[in-house]
C-alpha cells in the first residue's frame, strides 16, 4: 500500500480494500499509512449531515484548512479534498464505505463525477474499505453502478497464513503442541481479531480456548449474528439454516434441502457466488458440470460457529455455558479431523508446492482420498491420507483407492506418483 501511495504522488490512485469482517483490513491500512498524515473517515449509520459535521473537522485538522461553516453533503467535502490534492499529495481513507448506501446512495454518483474530473490533475490516494461483501461487490462490479470501473486497484485481505499463525502461538506459548495449533486454526481460521482475542485471554490450548469461547461475556457467542445478519438481510433465517445443515455434516444437496424444508437452489448460489461463504466441491479433475458434488463452508470460524454455537444458543439464554462447552469438547476430535484436512490444503497453498489440490471420491462413496495434489510442472501427483492419529494411516488402502482414481482419470497415469500420510505431527 505504501508503493501505491508513492505512485499517487504522480497520478491519482483509487484502491478498494475488501475482506471479511475482523480480518484486519483497517489495521493493515493504518499500519501502512502511519508514517505520514492521512485523512481517515469512518462511515457509521448516521444522517449525512451528522456524518459530514464530523468528517469536516477531521479533514480540516489533517489538511490544515480553516473550518468555515458546516457541511451537509459529502459531495462538497470530497470535492474539497480532490481539489486540495492538486496542490499536494493526500491520502484519504474511507472505512465501511458500503454504508453510504444507507446514508445516501447518490454519494456514489457524485464521487464518480468528482473523481472523473479531478483524477488527471490530482495526487489523491483514495482508499475505500468495506466488509459487507455483497454491497462492495455491487458498488464496484455491477456495471449499472456509478463507481464501476473507477478503482485502479483491488486488495483482498486474507486471514493469517499457517506460518504466521505458528509464530503468533509460539510467541504466546513457546512450548505449544500441534494439537494447540490445530485448535487455534479450527476455532479462528486464522482471522486476526479472533486470534488476538484468544491470545489476549491467555487461551493457548484447546481447554483454555473452549473456556474462553463458552463463557458469559464471550464475544464469540454473538459473532455469527453480528457479522452475517447484515450481509443476509431479512432472509438471514434461511441462510443460517443452510449453513447449520452443512456444518452438521449434511453436505449433499438433497440432505440440505431436507433439513431446510424449502427450495434452496438460489440461496446456495448466492452463498457461493455472492457471499463467498460456501464452496461447491467436486472430485478433483472432474468436469465442473459433475453432479457428484458436495458443499462445504469455506470460512473455518463460521463452520465452527454454526456447528457448536448457533444450534446451542438457547443454552446461552439459560446461562448454561458449561453445557455448551461440554458439547463442543465432546465432538471436537471428529470435527477437528476435517479441519486438519483443510489445514494442510491451506499450508500447501502458502508453500506453493502444487498447481492443483483437492479431495477425490467416487460416486458410490466406496473410495475417498483426502487430498490429491498435482504438480503439473514436475509431472507429479501426490496422494495423501489425513488423520489426527498417525497410527490410523493406511497407505496400502490409499494405493488401492488411487487405482479407482486412475480408472476415472487414465490420462494421469504418466505422472510420477507418491503416497504419504499427514497427521498432527506434520503440521
């Protein structure tokens, strides 16, 4: 982001920063800009007049401009910043940008007009940040929206990588075990705010993490509601039912439909394409049109939240946090086994070892391979069985399953093949 700021000293830049809530977008921006003054505006749910009264003071303070009268329209303030940036470089950060939809949607049109007029002469480094994926996509990807095509850059902030999560846990608990690491991954998915909350609470082992999550004042208990109700709007109930069904292990279309008791096709499509919360999985190397598909929740935290918190929120009202914790602890080992498979996909993705990787299974459900990893450049195909306990790994069975795989994918028989097990000790 500092490189973009440097380029903005010659020509205006308009960067869109996205990412799920709590992932650390705002902190990343503030850290990148901390060595120079910048204007930071947070769009809250107020009237445009109330927002602009606060915005005006911040703009004048940072830019050293006299405070004259009051501003009722954001258009006027944005024009002042754009014009001032013709005289000297300015970084303007607008956080929760999508909230302008609720304040006054015409703001986007006026910003587009001002940006078009000023960008050639100004040295404005405009950064807008938003966490409601549906609305941010609409603003910048919908051709009918005024700001479509205006941004010069897009930065999507992801959760911590595996190597970073290890370093964080090692800092707080130098003698951590891989079971501790798996618990941290399973509960947080590497999302910065959740990791920070657990570490600040001294929750560095599974038991301590569960105690931190399932207590009276825990922020985790209401987190799914806080983050997703705004995304889904009035139809959140159906979306929540679908996500709860998938989190419970019902990953086939028919199973989910039976749980929800309604037509779910459009909802599944939006959860995948618009919200990015689920993924339609097909066996690796299968045609995208394959009907042999399953659904999974892509976000590890939400998978955990819908499995162990949402379905038991009634216990929160009864103040039975101990029972909620007991349920989560009872089923943790099985649940974290699947999380371990996702961990290795996440780890290999960071290491850039492969060009393609995913699970494979046949239609009858008789053969399933946890992880098939392809390295096209090295003409290599690696088969992995993933188990928490290394003693349960059966490489002979894995080889037999691979024969069923090659029967379906004979074009891959010329690959150099290897078979290996992955367990807690390999994290």
